[in-house]
C-alpha cells in the first residue's frame, strides 16, 4: 500500500534473493521484449471482481508458471504472482524500477536530468533521506493523539448526520488526507483539491497520467514554496514539516533541484492518500463480509493490531504495482528472464499464496505470523507504513467502540469499485448503527 504508501523510496541496498539464479545471457538481450510470444493475457484487475482478488490471478499463481501479460500501456511483461517470486523481484539487484534509465543505458546512453524515486542506489537513498525523518516510528507515535482527535471529530459529524451514512466520505477519505496535509505542511482546507489532483494523476491506460492535473498540482506546490521560505526566514525550524524541509534542502543545502522537490512532494502526497483511504473502507467492508471475524474483534479490541495486518494482506488496495525491468539475464523460479524484459508483480496474488499463508483464502484476524507484502519488501519498503498502520488501527478501533452495532446499510454485492487507476477505490460504503 501505500503501499499504503506506494513502494517508491529506497531503504536498503538490493540483495540477491533465494529465488533467483544467475544465468548466461539470453539470445534476445540485444532487444527489449520477448522471444516469440505464444500467449499474452490482459492484466486482471480486482475492480472487475468486486474488490476481491481476481480469480484469474489465483489460477495463475497455482499453476506455478510466469505467464506473459499485456499491460495498460500496451507493453508486455512477465507476471509474477508467487510470494517468493514477488519478493525476489522487489528486492533482487537483477531487477529495477528505473525502466527508463535501464533502457537508456542498454542503448549506450547515460540518463540525465533530475533524480527520481524510481532510481536505485545513491540517487534514490539521497531523496529518501530528505523525507525519512517525518516517518520515523517515534514521529508517527507522537501523532497518535491528533489522529485520534481527527477520527473522533469525523465520526462525530457522521453520527450527527445519522444513518445511513457513507463511511467513505465521512472517514475513509478525509482522515488520511488530513494526516498527510499536516505532515507536508499544506493547509488542511485544501485537502479536497489535493485529493482530486492525485486521483487524476494515478489513472492508467490511454492518455494517462493526466498531464493537466500534474501541472495544476505542481503549480499549487510551487505557490506553497515561497510561503515556507518566508516562514524559514522568520525562524521556523527546517523540520517543521516535509515541504519546509525540502525548501530548506533546496535553498540552503543545494541537496535537490526544484524539479526534484516538486516530484518528491507529489510522491509523498499521493502515497499518503488513496491507498490508506481504500484500506480503511475496504478493510471495514472485509470485516462486514466476515461477521465471525468482526465479532472476534468486537469481543477483544486488542486484536486490532493483528486484524490490521490481516486486512492489509487479504484486501486488495493497490491494483497495479509498479513494473520492473531485468538488468541482467536471470532465472525467476523455473522461468528464464532476459535482460531488458519487463516483470509485473502482483502483490495481491502473493499475499494469498497458500504456501506461505495457511488457509490463505480465509480472513483470520488472529493470524500470525503474517509476512504479507502490502508495504512492499526490501529496498522499496513503504516509507509510510507506520503512519498507515496508526490510521487503520485508530479508524477500526474507534468505529467499533463508538458503534457496537455498525453494519452495512446496503447489500455488499451492490457496492461499486473503481478501476482504471493504480489504486482500487470503493466508491461508497453506506453504514447504519
């Protein structure tokens, strides 16, 4: 998720995983793409299966092979669905998220321009270091009382309106937006506009992303920069919020360009919005669909911690993970991957791998251990995992404490899920109490 934050920022160097074996170069390494194609499948979206893991992904994982899939941009990729294979692609130095840079170097060019959070190694770690202090466990724990207060205020407003009330509009959407606005240093009253822009820049397929939305969002951030600069001149601490820290790093440390400042701010903002919003609404719906597990959580509120982990494992949130590119010829499981081949991972499928999660199709709020990959794995592990967990724990525990009889106000099968985006979204969740 996000991750709930998308897995965009590097934490540790790539390592060679147990699921890969170095191999001799493929005959096709002089070109980008596949040898002769015998089968290409469209990538299965959970939006087409009412927010459930698409049954085709289940079938493909159980087959134990890597099929070839057609992505929304028309490119072809291997599809990794097994837990071990997905972990390997996310963590092994034989794979990279920097598709543009790898392709440029394979063509004999050296990529120039701004650093990107999709780069590997030093450029990536340098960008991450600029924002990582805002997401330390200690810093997030210090936000506990504020997140609880925001949650209480939002639920107060929902209760005042009376049932049926839309849990998406009243809690799932505004809570993560308020939290990430505070961390970034944006006015909370701008959260609806910011959410709208992020919704438009995370579309996939033809015409994506929305360049007009990107320009509008970056123009907004540019207007905030002189505000932060003036506050710094007046004595504001550089680490007061993320944007202030980035402005200080740009002006006083020459640590990043303005283009990098804008891009990094967008990454943090987008990562803190839709993934956690869907995790709250989709997670609550998952509990409604498993009343025995909901009853366990009501009877023992301390189960909220393992319950959050299980809901992160079970409920699809990010529909399409970032594609990777092979930087050398390598075997992934039994499949030969050529240098330059694209590999699309499905974290959702990996999180249901029965070889790792016993009785994997059962939602179990007492499950443990729970080595799910919702926050990614290894080098690109989600920077905002602690924040996401705190928001989810606070939302679920407060809802169940305040409304012992909370229930869906419409049949769950009648609910609509939005597709065509990186992140799934439950359009609405009417509840009664």
